[in-house]
């Protein structure tokens, strides 16, 4: 030891050592820099331990000899020498080794650290150690202010207030607020993701571009375990459209933020997932929420399993990640007028001597397992006689005797606790609830998976609950499940299993269920879990004010180091101190709680704070939280220390709880009024925005109505013109038909006159000239030269008239179609005229050209003047020729042409007779 001590420090290896509290554990060496395991040594194989002389140069050294090998023949003895920077620490190490070398009775094996507590052992039977780390994550969202910087957005109970089309920045501050074993070190951020909605898939999340990441080395000393991450976010991208669209009044919008961290010792990235409601407003919306809280805070519970590799390196596997939901710091940090006063207690300093420091530091940084400690059932005869007398009078009178309170404060004998607890809770006659319990355990519960997960972590140090699937865990599962069905409003909350397990250690499960129901309802413990833990916030506020009154220096110290009461007292109140402290202390607290009620919570909490005030004043933020988690429960392992603590707690007066409750309710009402005012302002702004939108819509509708009225007026004028034109055309058609009728009558008369003259002329010629007579007879025999049959002529005339009428009808239909097309063209021109400003120039020119071509197009005209006939006194010959040319069948046209070739030319109707005479 002296030789090695003379060597330089650089030749040694910096390590940290963990010493067990019993001979069943391991001495574990860790690398001081990487916290990896260097080696392990079983206590039973350490042959010799020695320390340097206190007054000599080796005062800071100690050593032990350990045998390598399975048999004495093959054993190799090695001496391991250690030098401490602080010489006083060797005394503590020596006391730890002295305790580890002591023999432990078999009955106490459940209360000491096992091999599994010392980072695992060589045997595969031992289960790996599980650790829980608590992280606090603060989420802040900023928006661009148009000046090159970002401003924090507002936030209230409805979520963050975002605006559309503004560049955004997300800032995350991740801080470890508790530690188990080696300190977790965040190496880097693997990615920051955002998505609209909640319960989204990983594939639906969008990776953001990170701007800044500050690790633990870059932050201040008081925030050395803090990591800051920021990233920009462009909401105008298509993937963020739901978060860039104004949120409707009756719609609740959510967003999800996830950050993946690479933590040293954990092989896979760890994801922290935050789901928060948001509301999106337009850019011109007023910032009426500026007085609201700006950030969102959540605590995450990271459960890890320790795994030892083949090379003796320790790494962790992530079991699960749980979150407590959003923390409402406004309710946790309500500040009222300070009426602080200090009430010292002379018995505080005397308790420290009951638990030596080397005892509660002997297990290193390992927290005390719940369910630790044995409670003896031995009791003196005097105490039993006193309890027998009190219980006898209690049973006979059905009222609490006067001596009961004093006896309970001294502690109920372990053998009588089951009966006394039931009587204090008022369940001596609980047959109805017991019968109901037998029915409840047969029903299904939605909390079964959570209960199954929690019972494995409830009192793991106690033999009754240690075995998975054993009697203790099965009973605890049934009681917890039955209560979750019985109290559907609260269901099952984490921490309830510890209270149920405490009751099961003293009574059957039916009676334990009855006492649990009484504690939750009559003692109002269930109020702590209801309405978003509002009653828990009230209790924490009352404790905060009691600290101001009784422990003002400690309260100021907590304020300066940002330690809040919920960080250490919320678990105390929710579990009735059963989750962390030794069983003897827990049982004694429940004794007094069943006697006095809720006031006991504050008395015990103040007593603990008074007891460890001197130590807490010397610690920083992390040290304080570690002290509450590790050191404080270990200081209560002594029965005498627990008794003195309860005695101190019962002497503390908490008379101002009602006043603090009234102040809290007043402040809460004030916050509610502010919240209601903000909601009213928001509602008013929304209504004003809606009114403005309706006004714009109404003006748009008025313009459209005017345009439609103009169009209707134009259509009316157009319709009038078309009707007048149709009437004119109808009159013209009627006049034309009448003219045709007159022409026909005149031509018929002329035809008859000509026929009569022809007959007279033929008769005269036949009489006067024989040659002419023979010629005429030949003509009569010639069918081609025979005069036409009048009947057939009449039929032919009727056919021609019918064809003429059909032609006129087709003409009228064609003109009607022409008019319809003209109307459609004019309507299209009006529509084009209304929208011509929005058309490109080439389209306007094209439509103008089409219109000009349409107006200049020559449509067929069937007026009488265009048929080759004069407008007045048309002749028979010209009329017949025109009709034959246009409508007669082809065969008749041929016949007509033959007759024209052989017949003499006919000149005028008035000269027809003279022409015939001249020809012959």
C-alpha cells in the first residue's frame, strides 16, 4: 500500500466503487469517466480488508484481497489498493465493508440488497435491474415577427395560438430532474419531427431542419443536465396544410412533436412524444392571449433495463416511456401574501443521532426498494393490556375511548393493526361491501394491463409480493381491479397499488378492499385523483404555504434552486408515503392518518422537511431531488427514528389549512376569471371576424344581384325586339299568301278564257279549211298533241300548291332557327362583354372576328322578287316555268321540254291569239 501510494496519480485508474449492504452482494468497480463496469468481486470471496493508518501518509488508502479460482489449488490471490482524494471518505468505506462482512439472518434476507441490486451477477437466475429516470421537457413555439426575429406564441388551456403563413420555430428544453445509478448523458439529437393531429404514424411525421443544439457542456452550471434543441418549421408546405388553415370554432386541432435523442449507454434512440392542442388563426388576428403562459411542460418517466454484455460492459434497453401529461405550474406556484413565521422544535436535532450517516449512505446511490424493512410483532405486556382495555371499551360503547388517540400516536402493535385499522376506518360491519367485492372481481376492467404492470413494481423487497403469480401479487391484482370497477370515475391510478399492498399485509383481501374504499371515499383520498388532480394542486399549495410559515429559510432555498413541492411531495400524498419509505414508518403513518385524517399528510411532510433541513440547505437542485429519492427514506429505517418523526409530526399545528384553501380557491377563481375573460375576448373577436366576413359576402351578393338585374333588363328588351320582329314577319307572310291566292285566281280566269278562245278558233278553222281540219284530227289522235285532261291539270295544280306550301313552311322553320341562333349569339356576346377584361387579348380578337363573319354571312332569301318574276302582274307562263324549274319531278320536266321544242313560242298573254294566227 505504501509503495503504490508513492507512485504518481497518472499511473492509477480513476474509479468509483459500490459496496453492498450485506454479504450476499457484490463490490462493483466503475470507470469514473464512462461509468462502465470494470470488475465485480463477491463479498464471500474477499479474504482480507485493511485501511491505511489514520495519522500516516496512507490515511486516504484502503485495500482488500480477493481470490481468483474455483478451488484452493488453483486459486490466485490478488490485492487491490485504492486511494481516495478525500481521506475522510475511507472511514465511510470501512464502515460499509464492516457491515457487508456481517452475517445476515435468513429472516432478514428480504430487507437487504441482493446480488441483483449490485449490477447483476454471474448466475443467470438473477433478474436484471430496472431503473427509472425522470425527464422534464419544455416545449416553446415561436413565430416570425417580420423583423428578422421570432416571438413566442401565446398558449392557454385550449393549446398554442398559431397564425397562418408565418415561419415558425420550435424550441425544446430537455432536463433530467432525477437520476438512478449512473448519470445519463445526451450525446445528440437524432431528429425533430412534427405532424398534424395526434396518434399519428411515424411515416406521417415530417422531419424539421434543426438550427441549434446545446448539450450539457454548453449550458450553465446550474443546468448542466439540460439539452436545448431548436428547429425551423415552414407551415406553407403541403404536408403542414392542416396546421396552416384557420381552425373552425367547433373543431379541436392537435399537433404532435417528437424528438429522438441519442443517449449514451442506450443503443436505440429514445423518443419523447408530445401531443398538444393548437388553434390556428389568420395573420391579422389580435394577440389577445399575451398574458397567458407561453410554454408547455411535461414530465417523462423512462424505464430502462440494465444489460451486461459479454465484455462486462453495461448498456440499457428501453422498457417503456410514460408521461405525466402537462404540468400546470400556475397551480403549483401560487403565491399569496407571506405570513411566515418559524416554529422551531427542540427534538429535530436529536433525531439525527438515531440514524448514523454511514448507515443511510451505505448503499451508495441506490434508492431504497419499496416494501423494505421488517416489522416485529413483539410487544410488551403493559402495551397489550392497555390496548386490550381500550378495545374492550371500544367494542362495548361503539365510540372511540379517550385513551385511543394517545396509544395510536405511539404506534399500534403489529399484531393488532389489522383489527384497529378496520375499526378506525369504520368497517367492522362490512358484509355488504365484501359481498359486492366477490362480484366485482369477476367483472372486466379497462385498467387490467396497467394494473398488471404496476403490481410487479409494488413492494418488490417484500417476500409476500416478490414472486410473480404468487399469492401476494394475485391478491393485489384482484383488489386493484375490483376498485377500478367499483369507482368508475377514478378507475385505477398509479400509486394506488402501494396503499392496497400495505392493507393486504394486515388483513384478508375482502377486508382490505373495504378499508381501501373507506380511505378513498371517507378520507377523501380519491379527490386527489379527480378533475385533473385539482385537489392535489390544492394540497401542494397548502404545503407550500406551510413551508413559508414553518420553514422559511428552506422555502427560500427551494425557490432559489427552482425546486417545487410537486417534485417530491406529489408521490407522498398520492401514495400516503407508502412508495419510498420503510414499512415500519409507513405503518405508523397510516395509524395516525386513520386517526386524524388529511392533516396527517402535512404534519408528516413538515416533520420530514424539518428533520433534513440542515442537509437540504447544502444541496443544489439535483442534490435535493436525489436526497428526497435516495437518502431521506434510508434515514427512516430505524424504528426509533420513525417514532421520533411521528412524535414530531403530531406536535406540529396546521391550523391555517382552511385559510390557505380559501386563498387557493380565490386565486383559482381569479385564474378562471382571467381564462373566461380571454375566452370572452376570443369569442368577441371571432364574432367580429364573422360579422366582417358576412358584410363582405353581403356586398358581393348585392353586386351580383345588380348584375343579374341588368342582364334581365337586357333580356327583356331583346325579347321585345324579337317579338316585334316575329309579328312583322308573320304579317309579311300573311300578305304574301294572300297575294299568291289572288294571283292564282287571276291565272285560273285567264286560263279558262284562253281555253274558250282556243276552242272557238279550232272550230272556225275546222269549218273553213279541210287541210287544217285533217291536221287537227291528226293532232287529236296524237296523244302528245292531244289537249291535256282538265282533271289531271287540276290535280297537278293542287300538287304544286301543296309543294309551295311545304316550301313556305320550310322557309319559316329555317328563319325561326336562324332567329334562335341569333338570340344565342347575342346572349354569348353579352356574357363575353361582362368578362372581356379577364380574357387575354388574342381571345378577344378571335371572338370579334367570328362576330364580324357571322354578321356578313349571306343567308338564303326566298322573296318573290328573287324568283325572276316582276313584283306586279306576273304572267302565267313565267309563273309556271319558275315552279316547274324548282319543284317538278324529273319525268315531267322531260315531257315539258319536249312540248316546248315542238310548240310555237308564246310571247304574252294579251297577244296569244294574234301569235297563233300569224304562225299559221
